[in-house]
């Protein structure tokens, strides 16, 4: 179900850059309270710090990352990074209902469906997480992006730690709500081998959010896990949501949905590749 994608990994730092960042510790900086927490992908000529990575699978070409002050990607007081295939801009830090602190953007990608051999982009997606998640990943320190991407245990750890993470989906075309849910359910249900009554109720609740609801281009959908047992769903057509539409209380459904995007057959390979590349940079 997945389409091939491009890497867009956040690296953004407030200007001016302190002199000690000329010899930075990316992981330490990430954990610092929103001072310099983001990795943002740029095709600019900035030469402050450049790390080259080899091409990854899924036909992703080699790219470079630069540590630089946010400038052209800045809109007002918020910093953004652009997913290059769809041109959708993602805030590098967001505050969401149900989360105790701001979440940092780890990577972006897009979802593509193929119709009659023609790839059609459906939405862009970005993964956000509580910054403290990085402190739980010491076992992967020094791993390459390819090693991280292929290690399902790392993504399982990210999901299972009791710290907030959220998937933002931004539609890049009009989609009928039923069509969107059917595609999501088609991916989730096979991952739940023996659904319990709790799982069935959760799936029914999930379904009612989208049934009969038009999802126009530009609509935001947030799937937020405050902890592994609970998922908050929010749909917004006017920017970041101020409330949630539903609470899904099923560890199996929440885990299955996370696996849809970060398991061994992700629906958006570009998103998983982007997150893996960003984490490899942070965990050097």
C-alpha cells in the first residue's frame, strides 16, 4: 500500500547560533528544553554542519543535513519544515490537547496510492514525540539510518514508552471520509489477529469519526498516543485542534495503527526513512 517518498527531516535552531554549536552534540541539544531541539532538512548552501548519508532503500537518494538558524522556513514566531514531495509545511514544535508538553517533529513523508500505474499523493504525514523519548533510545546510539530503519524493536520502543507521540496527517486532495476510513481499516484490521470486544468497540468509535464526513484538502488529522493504551483522534480544518473528537482505548488498535506507519511494511516508506535518518543524526 505504500508509495515511495522523499526525506524531509526537521533540523531547526533559533538564531543566533551560540559559538559552542560549532562543535555540537546533536543528541544533547535535542534534549535541551526547546532551545535547539530540531533537525531540519535543507537543500541550502549552509556550511555550519554537514553530514552525508548514503542512499537508503525505497529509491531514496542521498541527501545532506545542515545545522543552521531558522530563516526562510520561519513563519511568524513558529518554525516550519517542508515535506518536499507535497510542499506541506509542518511546525517543528506543536502543543496538542491531551499532551503535557510540546512535541518535536522527528520526520515527514507522504502517502501515495497507485491507480492504473499512476501514483497519486493522498496526504503528507509527520511524526512528533515528547523530547524525552530520545533518552530511552541509548541502545541505538551510533547506529546508521539504515540500521535504525530496519530495527523494528526501536520503533516498538518509541511506541511503548509512556511518553506522548503524535502522527499528523495533512490531506493534499479531497477525500470522502468513508474512503479514508476504509483504507485505514484495511491496514489496521489484519494486524489484530484476535480482536477482543474492547478492540471492536474501539474500531467502531474510530469509524464513526470519519463516516459521512468530507475531508477536504488541507484537513489536519492528529492521531496522538498519550500512552500505549490510549489514542486521541482530532480532525481540524482550521489549524491545530483545540479539542479531540474521540478517545480510542484499545492497546491493540493503537499498536496496530502505529505499525501501519512504522512496521515492516509501512504505508509511507518516506516517513519511516525520514524518521530513521533524523534519529541516526540525533543518536550519534
